[in-house]
C-alpha cells in the first residue's frame, strides 16, 4: 500500500453534505472526548482490528483528541484519526459497513484534514492507503511514488 499526499489549502466544503446527513439520518459529526475512549476503542477493535484500535488510543492521548466520530444517537457509525502513527498523517479511518456510501467517510475525512490545516500544515499524508480512488475523488490526493516502503515497513505482526 502506498501513501498519498493531499493539499489542505483548498479542501471541499462538506457543510451541505453534513447538514443533509443530519436531517435525513440524524448523523452527528464531532470530535471524540476522553470519557468515550473505551467505547470508541472497543468499537474500532470489533469493526477493524487491533492495529487500528492502537492508533485510536494514541489519538485519545493527544490534546485536543485527534479523532472525529460520526454517530446516530448512541451508535458509532464511523471514525477518523490524524497524527496517530506519525505527525501530519491522516488515518486510520473507517465507516460501519452498513453505513458506507452515504458520505459519512467523506465528512470525517474533511473534518480531520481541516483539523490538520488548523494546526498549520499545508499538505498532509494519507498513510498506507487502501481506497486510493476515494481519496483522489474526495480531496484530490495523489500517490506518493516510492512510498510502498513506508512507516509500516517493519510493523510487528502476530505469528
């Protein structure tokens, strides 16, 4: 998996999409808060596995917390982290399988990238990308050539 580079200075406006998701599906987007760490971490573990759970826990160790969530009432629908594995890195991110295709992931992506821009970054790295087409379409991200050997190269794995 390669990394991607995204320019943060002219991100798309997702306020209409966010409003539509709230009005139609009652989806709320917000930065997670400390008392929810165990709930968000457990949800990410169940939905996406141990590695992403570890990265979410790092996001909760930052101040402000570097994790955005989407929720409907008391149900988590998706999450997005930044500055977990490395400075200026976006990810991990994921949306509950039954909620995909509605725009939830796009709003979480933009919220996180806006947060990176507010920190003073002009560009951000999306690490170890799976769905490159999604990032190209959503924010004009470009593959970083030669990034197959990335920060995850020597990641410890269970035998």
